[in-house]
């Protein structure tokens, strides 16, 4: 499983760059998905922290309970892949 995660974290951003070069509209889709993921990721984090502060239960188990939320993991994972997708063209220069 770890090998799968490692390989997909390298392959998916490269695939996104290839798709973006082939179809320009995919770039807009990737940006929109990142925007929506950022909103969801940030709101889930804010709500979890708010609940912890409101309940005055600042324990490590409560704080780390956010990792049990599949939507948090999905959006965070996409943001990680998206960041690599944005950085890859920077290796070649600004002529993309």
C-alpha cells in the first residue's frame, strides 16, 4: 500500500500536466477542484478546531480524530497532488 501511495503521488501530477498540455480546459478543472478542495479542507479543519475549543477537550485524540474524516483525507490528498502539479512546470521554466 505504501508503494502504491508513493507511485501514485508521483504519477498523478505528471498525468495532470500531460492532460493539461493536451486539453487546455482540464487546467481550469484542476484549478476549480483545488479551490473547492481548499474550501472543504479548511472548513472541516475550522469546524473540528471550533468543536474542540468549545468542548474544552484539547486532547491529542480529539485533535487527531479529524484524520478519520474521509472527505478531509480526500481533499487534503488532492491538494497535495495539485501542489506537485503546479510545481512540475516550474522545473522547466515559465514557458508552459
